[in-house]
């Protein structure tokens, strides 16, 4: 709140605040994470492609359904912003808000990255995370958040009056435009709220403001995802580097990020199918 509360607490304020919370979505209703399946798949896989996202840049890459990809910090702690699209239909894309609501503010092994309505299905599953030990620290911060958006030139301009063209929003826009032969204006409409890979964030305890702190990632750390549908991914290297101080500038030390794409052995995928679209058939109509 920008100003102090204008209303006094009512007599029963303590009782109202003491009501116990309930989890909005119960995890046991979600499609189960079949740990045996994913462990088998990831044990027998072959590296088929490697690409490097240079500093203050982004790249788009395809990951066929049933393949895996790793996002690796090879040289230093570097935050990456991840966008996901259905390769065959860019209107299906990662849905940060619902992923957060279904899982948590930060994602790790066993969590799904969901797509928007109407298909609303798992686009990818996190199958390994070397930073899963981090959990939530004394500030309430965790790693790999789905509570941020992506650094962007509009907010930057509003807050500083400066035009900066290497924000994750802009590099993701340029990467998507190059991958799909779109104009920058066309591509920009498809860029969406991200998974902040390796980013360490939370909400302040007293005012619930979004904060960031230096990423705990070190060279060799990676997050690995299984593509549940044919994916086009966009990954930026945030100009904030480890995002320990700021972003949207050329002052932070930055590092490239490596992406590795893996193909599992065919037999380990026996019986597996790409994720089906959501079963709701009502079309939002009544009657
Ligand atoms: Zn950024």
C-alpha cells in the first residue's frame, strides 16, 4: 500500500485474521507425477543438440514431444527467462498464473508447466533440478520462479525514462521473430510471462513486495524438462546476470547459458502419448 490504511481494524480483526488457510488446488487431484517413468526416460537418453545463448540475448529452439532439454549454467550464475509455445500453434503458450496456482510460486522436479486455455495441458514436466536442495530460505525466497514477469523496456522506460533494448522481453521477441519469420510487432504479441530459471525471488514478509536476490546457481547447475507436446522454447539471458542487484542494464556481470536437447530411447517411451487437450467441452455457453 502506498499510504497507511485509512480504516481502523474492527473489533474482531484478530479472529478474522486467525482463520486457517486452505490450499486452493489439491495436488492429489493433478495428473500424478510418474517418477519411475521420468527416471527411466532420463537415464537412457542421447544428447542430440547443444546451443549457447550469449549474454544479453535470447534464442528459440524446438524440442519435439517426448524429448528432454536441460538449461545449464556453465560459466556463472545467470538468470534465464523461459517462454514455451506449441510449435504448431503459437497461440498455445505457457500459463504462468495457473502454473503458480496449481503448484507453487517456484517450480522444481515433478512440477508441470501448463498451457493457456482452452487446451490447458502440461507443456513440460520438470524432471531434474540440481537446485532442489534450496527450498525456501529465511527470506521466503526460492529458485525458478513463476511469480515474476520478464524484464521489459516499457516498465524500464516508465521508471527511468531510458530506452533499453536488451530486456528479456525484447530479446525473446527478437528470437521468436527470427525463428518464425515474424515481424517484431507480430512476435511481441506472443511473448508472455516466463519461468524465471535460476532466479531467486520471493515476497517481502512485511509488505509482500516482489524481491530478488543473487541466484545461488553455480557452474554445472541445471534444470531439466520433458516436453509433453511439441515445443518451441525461447530462452533469454537476463541483462541482470544473477539478478542480485538490478536488471535492464549493461552493468551486471553476465554469463551465457547452455541448452542441451536429449532424445530418450524409444522403448522407454512405450505407451506414452503427448498430453491431450483439456476435456472441457462446454464452450463457455449456457444450455
Ligand atoms: Zn530479464
